[in-house]
C-alpha cells in the first residue's frame, strides 16, 4: 500500500520535473546566460528597449483596465440577477457565461465580423447615414478593452453571484435588527463577505488578460503587449528577447497566482459551518423597475449572443458576397462542404481531435495519480504527504494553468528544442507530440481540480463502511469511490478536451505544418479573406463545445 | 397598555398561508413564548415583529404606535437568530460593537459597554477572539449579548437554543431567563420545544397551521388545552372519541366511547354541553390515569389488559387495551405489572376534558 503510493509519488515527481520544473527553469537559466556565461545583460538590454517597456506597461495597463471594466459590468449584473427575480431573468442567466466557453480566437473572429470596420454594426451605421467611411475602426485600446470586457466579465458575474449565494441571509438581517441602515449593512457586512469573491475574480481576470493573445494580434493595432512581443521576437528568431520577456510575463502571472491562492484558502469568510437562512430572491414589485430589469435582461442577452449569431450568419455567406452590404448578400452551405470535404481543410479536425483527446485522457489518468496523493482518504488517517508537500504539489500543478499559453509554449520549446545532457536525444520541437504535451500541461489542472472537488465531497464514512463490510482497498476504490467521483472527473476531462480543441496561443508558436490544429486553419483562412470558411470552423468548434458542456453539466448534476 | 400588539396579521408565501390572522399582546417585562410545531408560522410571526417580513394585512404596534411599516433598524428590537448569525469576518468585540456603531455611539462608550456585555455573559477577555474559535455555547452567548448590547426595547429569540446539546441547553436556558429578568427586558421567544417554553415563559401562545390556537400561562395550557390540536401538541394525551348519551341532561355528562363502548361520566358546564349523538373527543393525561389490579367499583373504571410497559427512568408508561380502547397511563413504579395481565383503569371525571374540534 505504502509502496504503491511511493511509486505513484515518484511518477508524479518525474512528470512535474520534466513538464513544469525543467522547462521553466531552462527558460530562467537561458534568460540569465549569454554565450555560455552568467550575466544580467539580457535583462539590461531588453529593459532598456522602449518597445519592451511599453509592452510591459501596456500589458499591465490593459489588464488593470480590463479588471476595472469587468467589475463594473459583472458585479452589478450579479447583484441584479442573483438577488431579484423578474421576467427575463432566466433568459440572461442562461447565456451569461457564454463568453467563457468561447475559444478566444473564435471570439476574436466573431467580434471582427460584428464590430470590425467592415462588420455588421459598422456597415449598418455607414449605410444608414450614408457615410463615406466606416464610422470607427476596431483597433487599439477601445477595441481591446471592449473585447476583454465581453469575454472576461463572466469571472466577476459568476464569482460574485456564487459569493452572494453563499452569504448567510441572516447576517444582513441580524445587522439590520441591530440598527444598521441599508447602506451601513451593505458596506459593513455584504462587502466584507464578498471581498474574497471579488479578489478571486479580479485576479482571474488579470491573469487571463495578461495571457490574452488573439485579440492583440488581430485588432490590437499599435498597442503592443507582452504576449505579442514574445510571439514576434520568436518569429524573427530573436530567442534571447523572447525568452527574457517570457520570464517577465511568467513572474507577473505567478505573482497573481500566489495572491489568488492565498485568498482562495481564506475559508473564514465563507462561514459555511453554520446552518444559515436561505436567501430568497426578491420579486421586483414596482412595474417600472420590473420593466427596466426585464429590458436589461433582454438587451444583455442579445449583446452576449450577437457575436456568436454573427459567426453563424457569416459561416453561411458565399465567399466574396459580403463587401459593402450590411449583411452578406448570398447564403450557401459551400463553406461547410469545403472544410469537411477538402482533405487539406478537413484534416485539422482529425489533428485537433486526436491531439486534444490524447492530452485529455492523459490528464484524466494523471489526475487520479495526483489526487490520490493530495486527498486525505479517511478521517483521522493522515494523508500520504504532509501539508507542506501537498501545498507544493498543488502549486506546481497550477503553475502551467496560471502561466500564459505563450509562456508554456516558449518554455517547452526552449527546453525540448535540442538534445541536451539531461534529455539525451529527446527532442519534442518539430514532432507530433509537442502540442499534445503542451495541451496536457496547460489543461490538466482543470481535470485535477474537478476530481479533487469530487473526492473532497465524498463522505469518508462511505469508504469506511465499505471497509467494515469487508471490501479490500482496490474493491473500495472500484466499487465505492470510482462510481461516485467518475462524473466529476469526466466532466473535467471533457472541459479540458474542448478547451484544447480551440487552443491557439501556444499552438501558433510551435505547431508542425503537417499537423495543424483547427485554430491555425481559422487564422489562415482569415488571412486569406475566406471569411465564411473561418466562421464555419468557428461554428463547428462552438457546436462541439456546446454539446460537450451540456454533457458535462449533466455529469456534474449526477454527482 | 401592552408594549407590543399584533392585530390580525397575515402573511402568504405564494399560495401557502404562513400566518393567518394572528392577534396578540405582549406586556412590558413579560417573557412571552410562541410555541408550535415546525412550519406553524411562528418564525414568520417573529420576523414580522422584527420587521424582516412585511405582513400582507394587519398591523403591529409598539406603545400604541403603529410600526408596521418601520424598517427593522429603526425598531430597536434585539434579535437572536437560530444560527446566531454572528459576523464571521469580525471578532467578538467587533460583533458586539456592530450595533453600537450603527447607532453612532462614541468610541469610549462602545468599549465600556462591550466590556460590561462580555462580563454579563461570562466571557471576559474574549474581545479579540475570532468567531470560529468559540464553542457553540460561547457563540450562543455572544449572540445574546450582541442583541442585549443595543439596549433593546424588545428582545426576539428565534429558537436560539436548538443548536446546543441537551445539557448545555438547560444550563443556557436558566442563564438566559435569569439575565432577561435581571435586566428587566421584555422578550418574545419562538420555540417548538414545549418543555423549553414552559420553563422560560410567563405566557405562551400556541400556534398551529398559521393560527393562534390558545394563549395562557404554561400550567393553564397544559391542564386545560382548548382544542385537540393544542392537546396533541402539548405533552402526551389520551384522546378518546365518544358520543354524549341522550339520557343525560344534567351537568354530569354521560358519554359512550366509540372504541370499547365504555360509559364515562364527565362533568360539563351547561354552556359547553356537547351536542347529542355527535362524536366528540375526551382527553386525559397519562399521569391522571390510575391503574389498579383489583376490580374496582369506582366511577369511570374500565377493565383492560396490559399490552406494553415502557421503562423511562423515573416513570414508566403502561399501555392498556380496554376492549379496543387503547389508554396510556404514567406510573412512578409499575411494580408487579406484567404483560397480558388484567387490570382496571380509573379515568377521574374531573381530569377528563371535553375538547372541541380544531
């Protein structure tokens, strides 16, 4: 028993060493080296370049701006939809998290079709007012902030909503019975209780925004951000700059992760230990307010769905039929026929499916190994690892998730680009395996977290009961634990699979030409102005993701 | 003039009627209990008193002033919640000080009053403790002291002892009563535990199904339940279905039991004479049933067979089958009784009560 766990621990350490520690260490080391000797020259050089400093400042500024805007949108929406009930509430609630499941590249493309200077909105205004030029250009700060707010506000909406649901309703009542006015209760009870949720949302938004790549690439205009700088440095072969900037980006992201983890561990605020009064949603009684809230629900729901609807529409547009008109003039199935029938266009589905499946299944197996080491199995019985060990393990597993895709791709490519004394002739770059490995590293934390959550919800008494009935360790696992945690683990695996399916940020850095994933095909169709085909790929991805999310949701509920 | 007065208040949740036309008065200095089974509307009534729920109809007044529409923070009632509702992000001191700073009390005044409140509930030196470092009993006392610290006009309790274990519950119960009396406070106390209500309250109203069934001193309620619902809820009762015999016109009503066909004599006042030939319910407490092994010529003596003897420490419950009528008797020492033994039950006429249907 103990020997099995030890073997497991060794295996986990090996994977983490090769997958997380070594590549990141390799990047850090090479950022401090020049011609084989240790030096700070790289940092001195890149930090004296205006463009690099600008990229750092832009990335930070964009992320902070994104956090503020997302909070301004997400928090009021969460209050409105979590605390009140009115006609139309469900309509919005159903699509509120839609942007979260949209692959960033697909979202970017949809945004261009909708809001770009030759998109539906700009065209309709131009045609309506008979303007000479498009009324705006989708570029630079406003474009990036708008897109980021659209895609990342759900962090605030979802987490604030969850925070509000968790707050014991009797706390606010107690505060009022003690003489606190509404505003007093809001600032002294509600806000402190919500703080952890707000901080978690802010950090998630910050990290996601730091990692954002597709939008700065496609409509960032002159706003250079770190991810983009790293990409262009690599494209022009300036590895020193790419690697050094990667370290800077990684340090900022990891700092956010560490703060995030500290706050997530603060359980005191949750106060879930006591039985609380359930919070009922308040029905909005006043007719005007009801109408206003209902209208807001409908408007926001439309705003959320519009980019996706646009993508659907464009995917049926005949190539070349959409130039100056508000909407495409002719519709056809040809785009779909092409991407499925043409071997060169269709092979990307097979590529992405196989690479994502390999990564997701590996993550599933891996999550069982890790969670066995992480979770306390029975009451009183100490976990296999001490608290420090478990914390370190959790942190190492979260690192590739917290790091921007750009960083993971650069560090993996840097570490496994050429044979070395540690690896022998083990080279990943340029092989089929580089992307599945990167997908695995980036998305396995999702599976681990899903399984860990299921395991922790499991009542230890169940296994104890099985043991008292005479079941051996493997029988307890197969007949009690596995059936109960399986749905959660599978839902996590499915999530990792669909996210890998639409991955672009890391893929674009290291993909192999004869093994292109779907996202690369979308980008190249867009570059060739095959808008319909790019949209059709996006629609296929969205359909696959939606179906998978429905299945994952069903699985979660059967827990 | 009562301190608090509810006039005919009602509250619906959707189509369910939680509280239906409740009227009651609470006098200054009174410890008033609202007692009833779970879901009877007692907590909703309390929350309407606190201002946390609005009644659909009816009014609430304090010192004869209508407070129905007054928000909770302006009523000045302290409330102790079932789950205590202590603020988990604040320590003990800050929990106490919350109500005082909401009332804009001076800083020095606050720390002075917090110190005396902590002494009041025997937790001196606990100011800096986090809430989750306190035991359940200590949290309980902090919750009570927090409500008392604002010097409330009225203290409201929503089953405050139900999360404590039995021994702690009885201890806290007497402390609580002592504290309220010492400070001369008026309290409304909601509970489903009749023993708790009897021990604590000066006066009790029993609520069933959203209605106030009966109000009175604990002993009155226990000995003279007005109807079947109250009798069922307050302690154990033998409920005997019977019809009044037509031959009896005097105050000594003559009844024939539906089960067993026994004849029982019950003194009834002329104004609540039961209608003839319609089933009524007669109630008698198990402790008022006498049990004898001999034939007995006493009135209301029924022959029966011992079916079950349940030992419960100080007393034992004996279940006797009297020709199809099952009667429970509470005995201090059921010596010499055996299962299937023949015996005589004596139901004292003055302890038999005629109940109206709810």
